[in-house]
């Protein structure tokens, strides 16, 4: 069968990226290696010689979404196009995927994603010829002024519900020197906002016997010319040091925005989850952080429907969210994942009960978020411009740009629409909040 890569000329690729920012970083590394081997990115999947689906397998719903995406791409592609499926789902399912998806040409697990040029070359008969791109380069799929920076791979926490250790292995921290070099290269390429990610960022270097190494890392990254904002995601509550974190925010470019997934606050549920802390510790941590950090914005994730979660447990969680007034809450339904200890636990709430609890949590968080944003009316703040918009994309007349204040992380927390003077992406402007709607703010410059 003739492959598009056999046609003379520069071969092209197109990625469909699913899953978390850590997946996205892996995809960017693989895409950069393709470009170093002579490929170029296509704006349209119909024109691409190689179609790549980066998959997620954290929970069953993510697996199903990944499979649906693969089947959709396979049905739409030309027979001359190569189709590659890469990432977490391949790591988890292995040979089973090859039997289920014969229409796929290439399967690469997490550890093998950077071999994409070689794998495509073996099938197309066009072996890669690498140029001088250099190791560690990334082809960003984010806006050019934003980049995720992965500081560690895997996880050793062994929460009872989590598949990550079986997919990505135990915690493996990157050396600080390598992180700094990559951050410097990103800054030189125009990145202004670094979003640090790992499965548990607070565990960085603990596999080397170094506790609290994350805080001095902020000094190293803040010294890099061009970096203006540093954002921390995925902080484990049991390893957050409020005092050191507050000090780092005061002296570095670290934003007072913290993502601390708590999952629950009921002691019974936390014990079954294997989280390693109690509800009182969460209450204490939130209070200490609010006292120590001016302008603190908190994000967390919580889970309902876990085996053994009673109505009292659920009410404890609801009461905490109401009292703590956390700015952003991601809400998830527990699912029994193969191979995890939690999948064997009894006492799972009924589907109807879980659905009701999800709806109540979602409604509560929407109401709280709208109240918090409404309280920002009249406030002046810095907004990082992400993109300029035309009249057809503007939410109302006169709004020329979409951006974010520091309390909004890319892709997950809503945006700030800007009216008035708005320079290009990656530039910060001072704007005054005029109003809010749902999760978005509306502000004016000048």
C-alpha cells in the first residue's frame, strides 16, 4: 500500500492531544524530534502524512475518550496517511490495543514516544535524517508565551485509586541543571509563563533524599531572563510547607496561585484512599496559607462516589468547600480502575447517589465561583494577554483580547476579556474589572 510519506517533498504531521499537561509535554518532545528529522507541522489533519493521537488512561472515561478519538481519526483519514497512537493508554493496554485497533500503524508507549520519527520511517521507508535541532527541544502546542515544564516523571505515593505508578512508574526527578537549561531555552524562544507540572511537584528530588528542593528551584527559574510568571500545579497537601512557600512567593516570580488536589476531607474516605493525611490537616493548611500569602488563589480537585463514602462523609466535604471558599474546584467521579486496590473495595455508593452528589458539588462550586468573581468588580490587576480576537469572537462590542490574571491558569480556570488597548500575546497590561459572567472576567485598560 502506498504511503503519503513516499511522496517526494517534506512530510507533515498533525497531533490530537488528549489528557493532562504532562502528556502534552511528551507530545511536544515527540513533535520536536519529528521536526529535527525533517518533518513539519500541518495546520489541517487532512493534509498531514502522519496523524498522532496522544492518549490518556488515568480513568475509564479518559480511556474511552481516547479510543473514540482514535476511531474517529481512523475513519476520517486517507488510506495513504499513517496513524500513530501514543502515550498512557498504550503503556497500560499494550498488545490488547494492537488487536483491537488494526487500523493503527504505530503504537508507542510513554517511554518510547520520542522514537516516533524512527517508527514512522520504518513503515514509510523514509528513514529519519536528524538535523541540528538538539536534545530536549520541544515543539510547543501551547501559545508561544506559555509552556508547561515537567520536573519529574512517575509517582511513588501509591494512592489506592490511582493508575499512574503502573503507567509511568515510580517518582523519577529531573536534575535541576536540566530543568534550568530547558527553562532558559523556552524563555529564549519567547515563553513568559512557566507552569511547573509533575504527578506530585512537592516530591521533586525526594527520590534523591532531598526534601523541600522545590522552593530553592523557584529562585533558579526566577533568575532566567524573560520569565515573568511561574505557576505551580499538583502540590501534594501533606508536603506543602506554608512558610517556605510564602517566602518563595515574596522573593521570586512564583505566583500566589496554588493547585493543591485534596480529593476529600473525610478521615474515613482519606484513609481508604491512602492519601496520608487527615481532614484537620487540610483545614489547617488552608488557614495557614491564607494567613501567609497575600492575594492567594487556590485550586483543588475533589472526588465523590468513592467506596464507603457515606452521606455524612459527603456532607463533611460540602461543608469544607462552603467554608474554605476555594477559588477553583475540579470535581470528579471515582471509577474502579483495573489493578488498583480501590477497585476491590466494597460499599460503592449507587449510581443515582453519586450523580446527585456530583450535581450538588458542581452547583455549589459554580455559585461560589460566580460570587468570588463578582466581588472583584472595580479591582485593577495585571492581565497576561493570550490572544487578540476579532468581532466574531468577541463576547461583546469593544473587547479586543482574551487573557488571564494570575488567578486563572491556562485552559482550566476561565479567562479575562479585555476592552481597550491590548498589545499582542505574551504582554501584560493593567486592566480594571468591569464585571463577570460564569467563570470569566471582563476588564478595561486605560
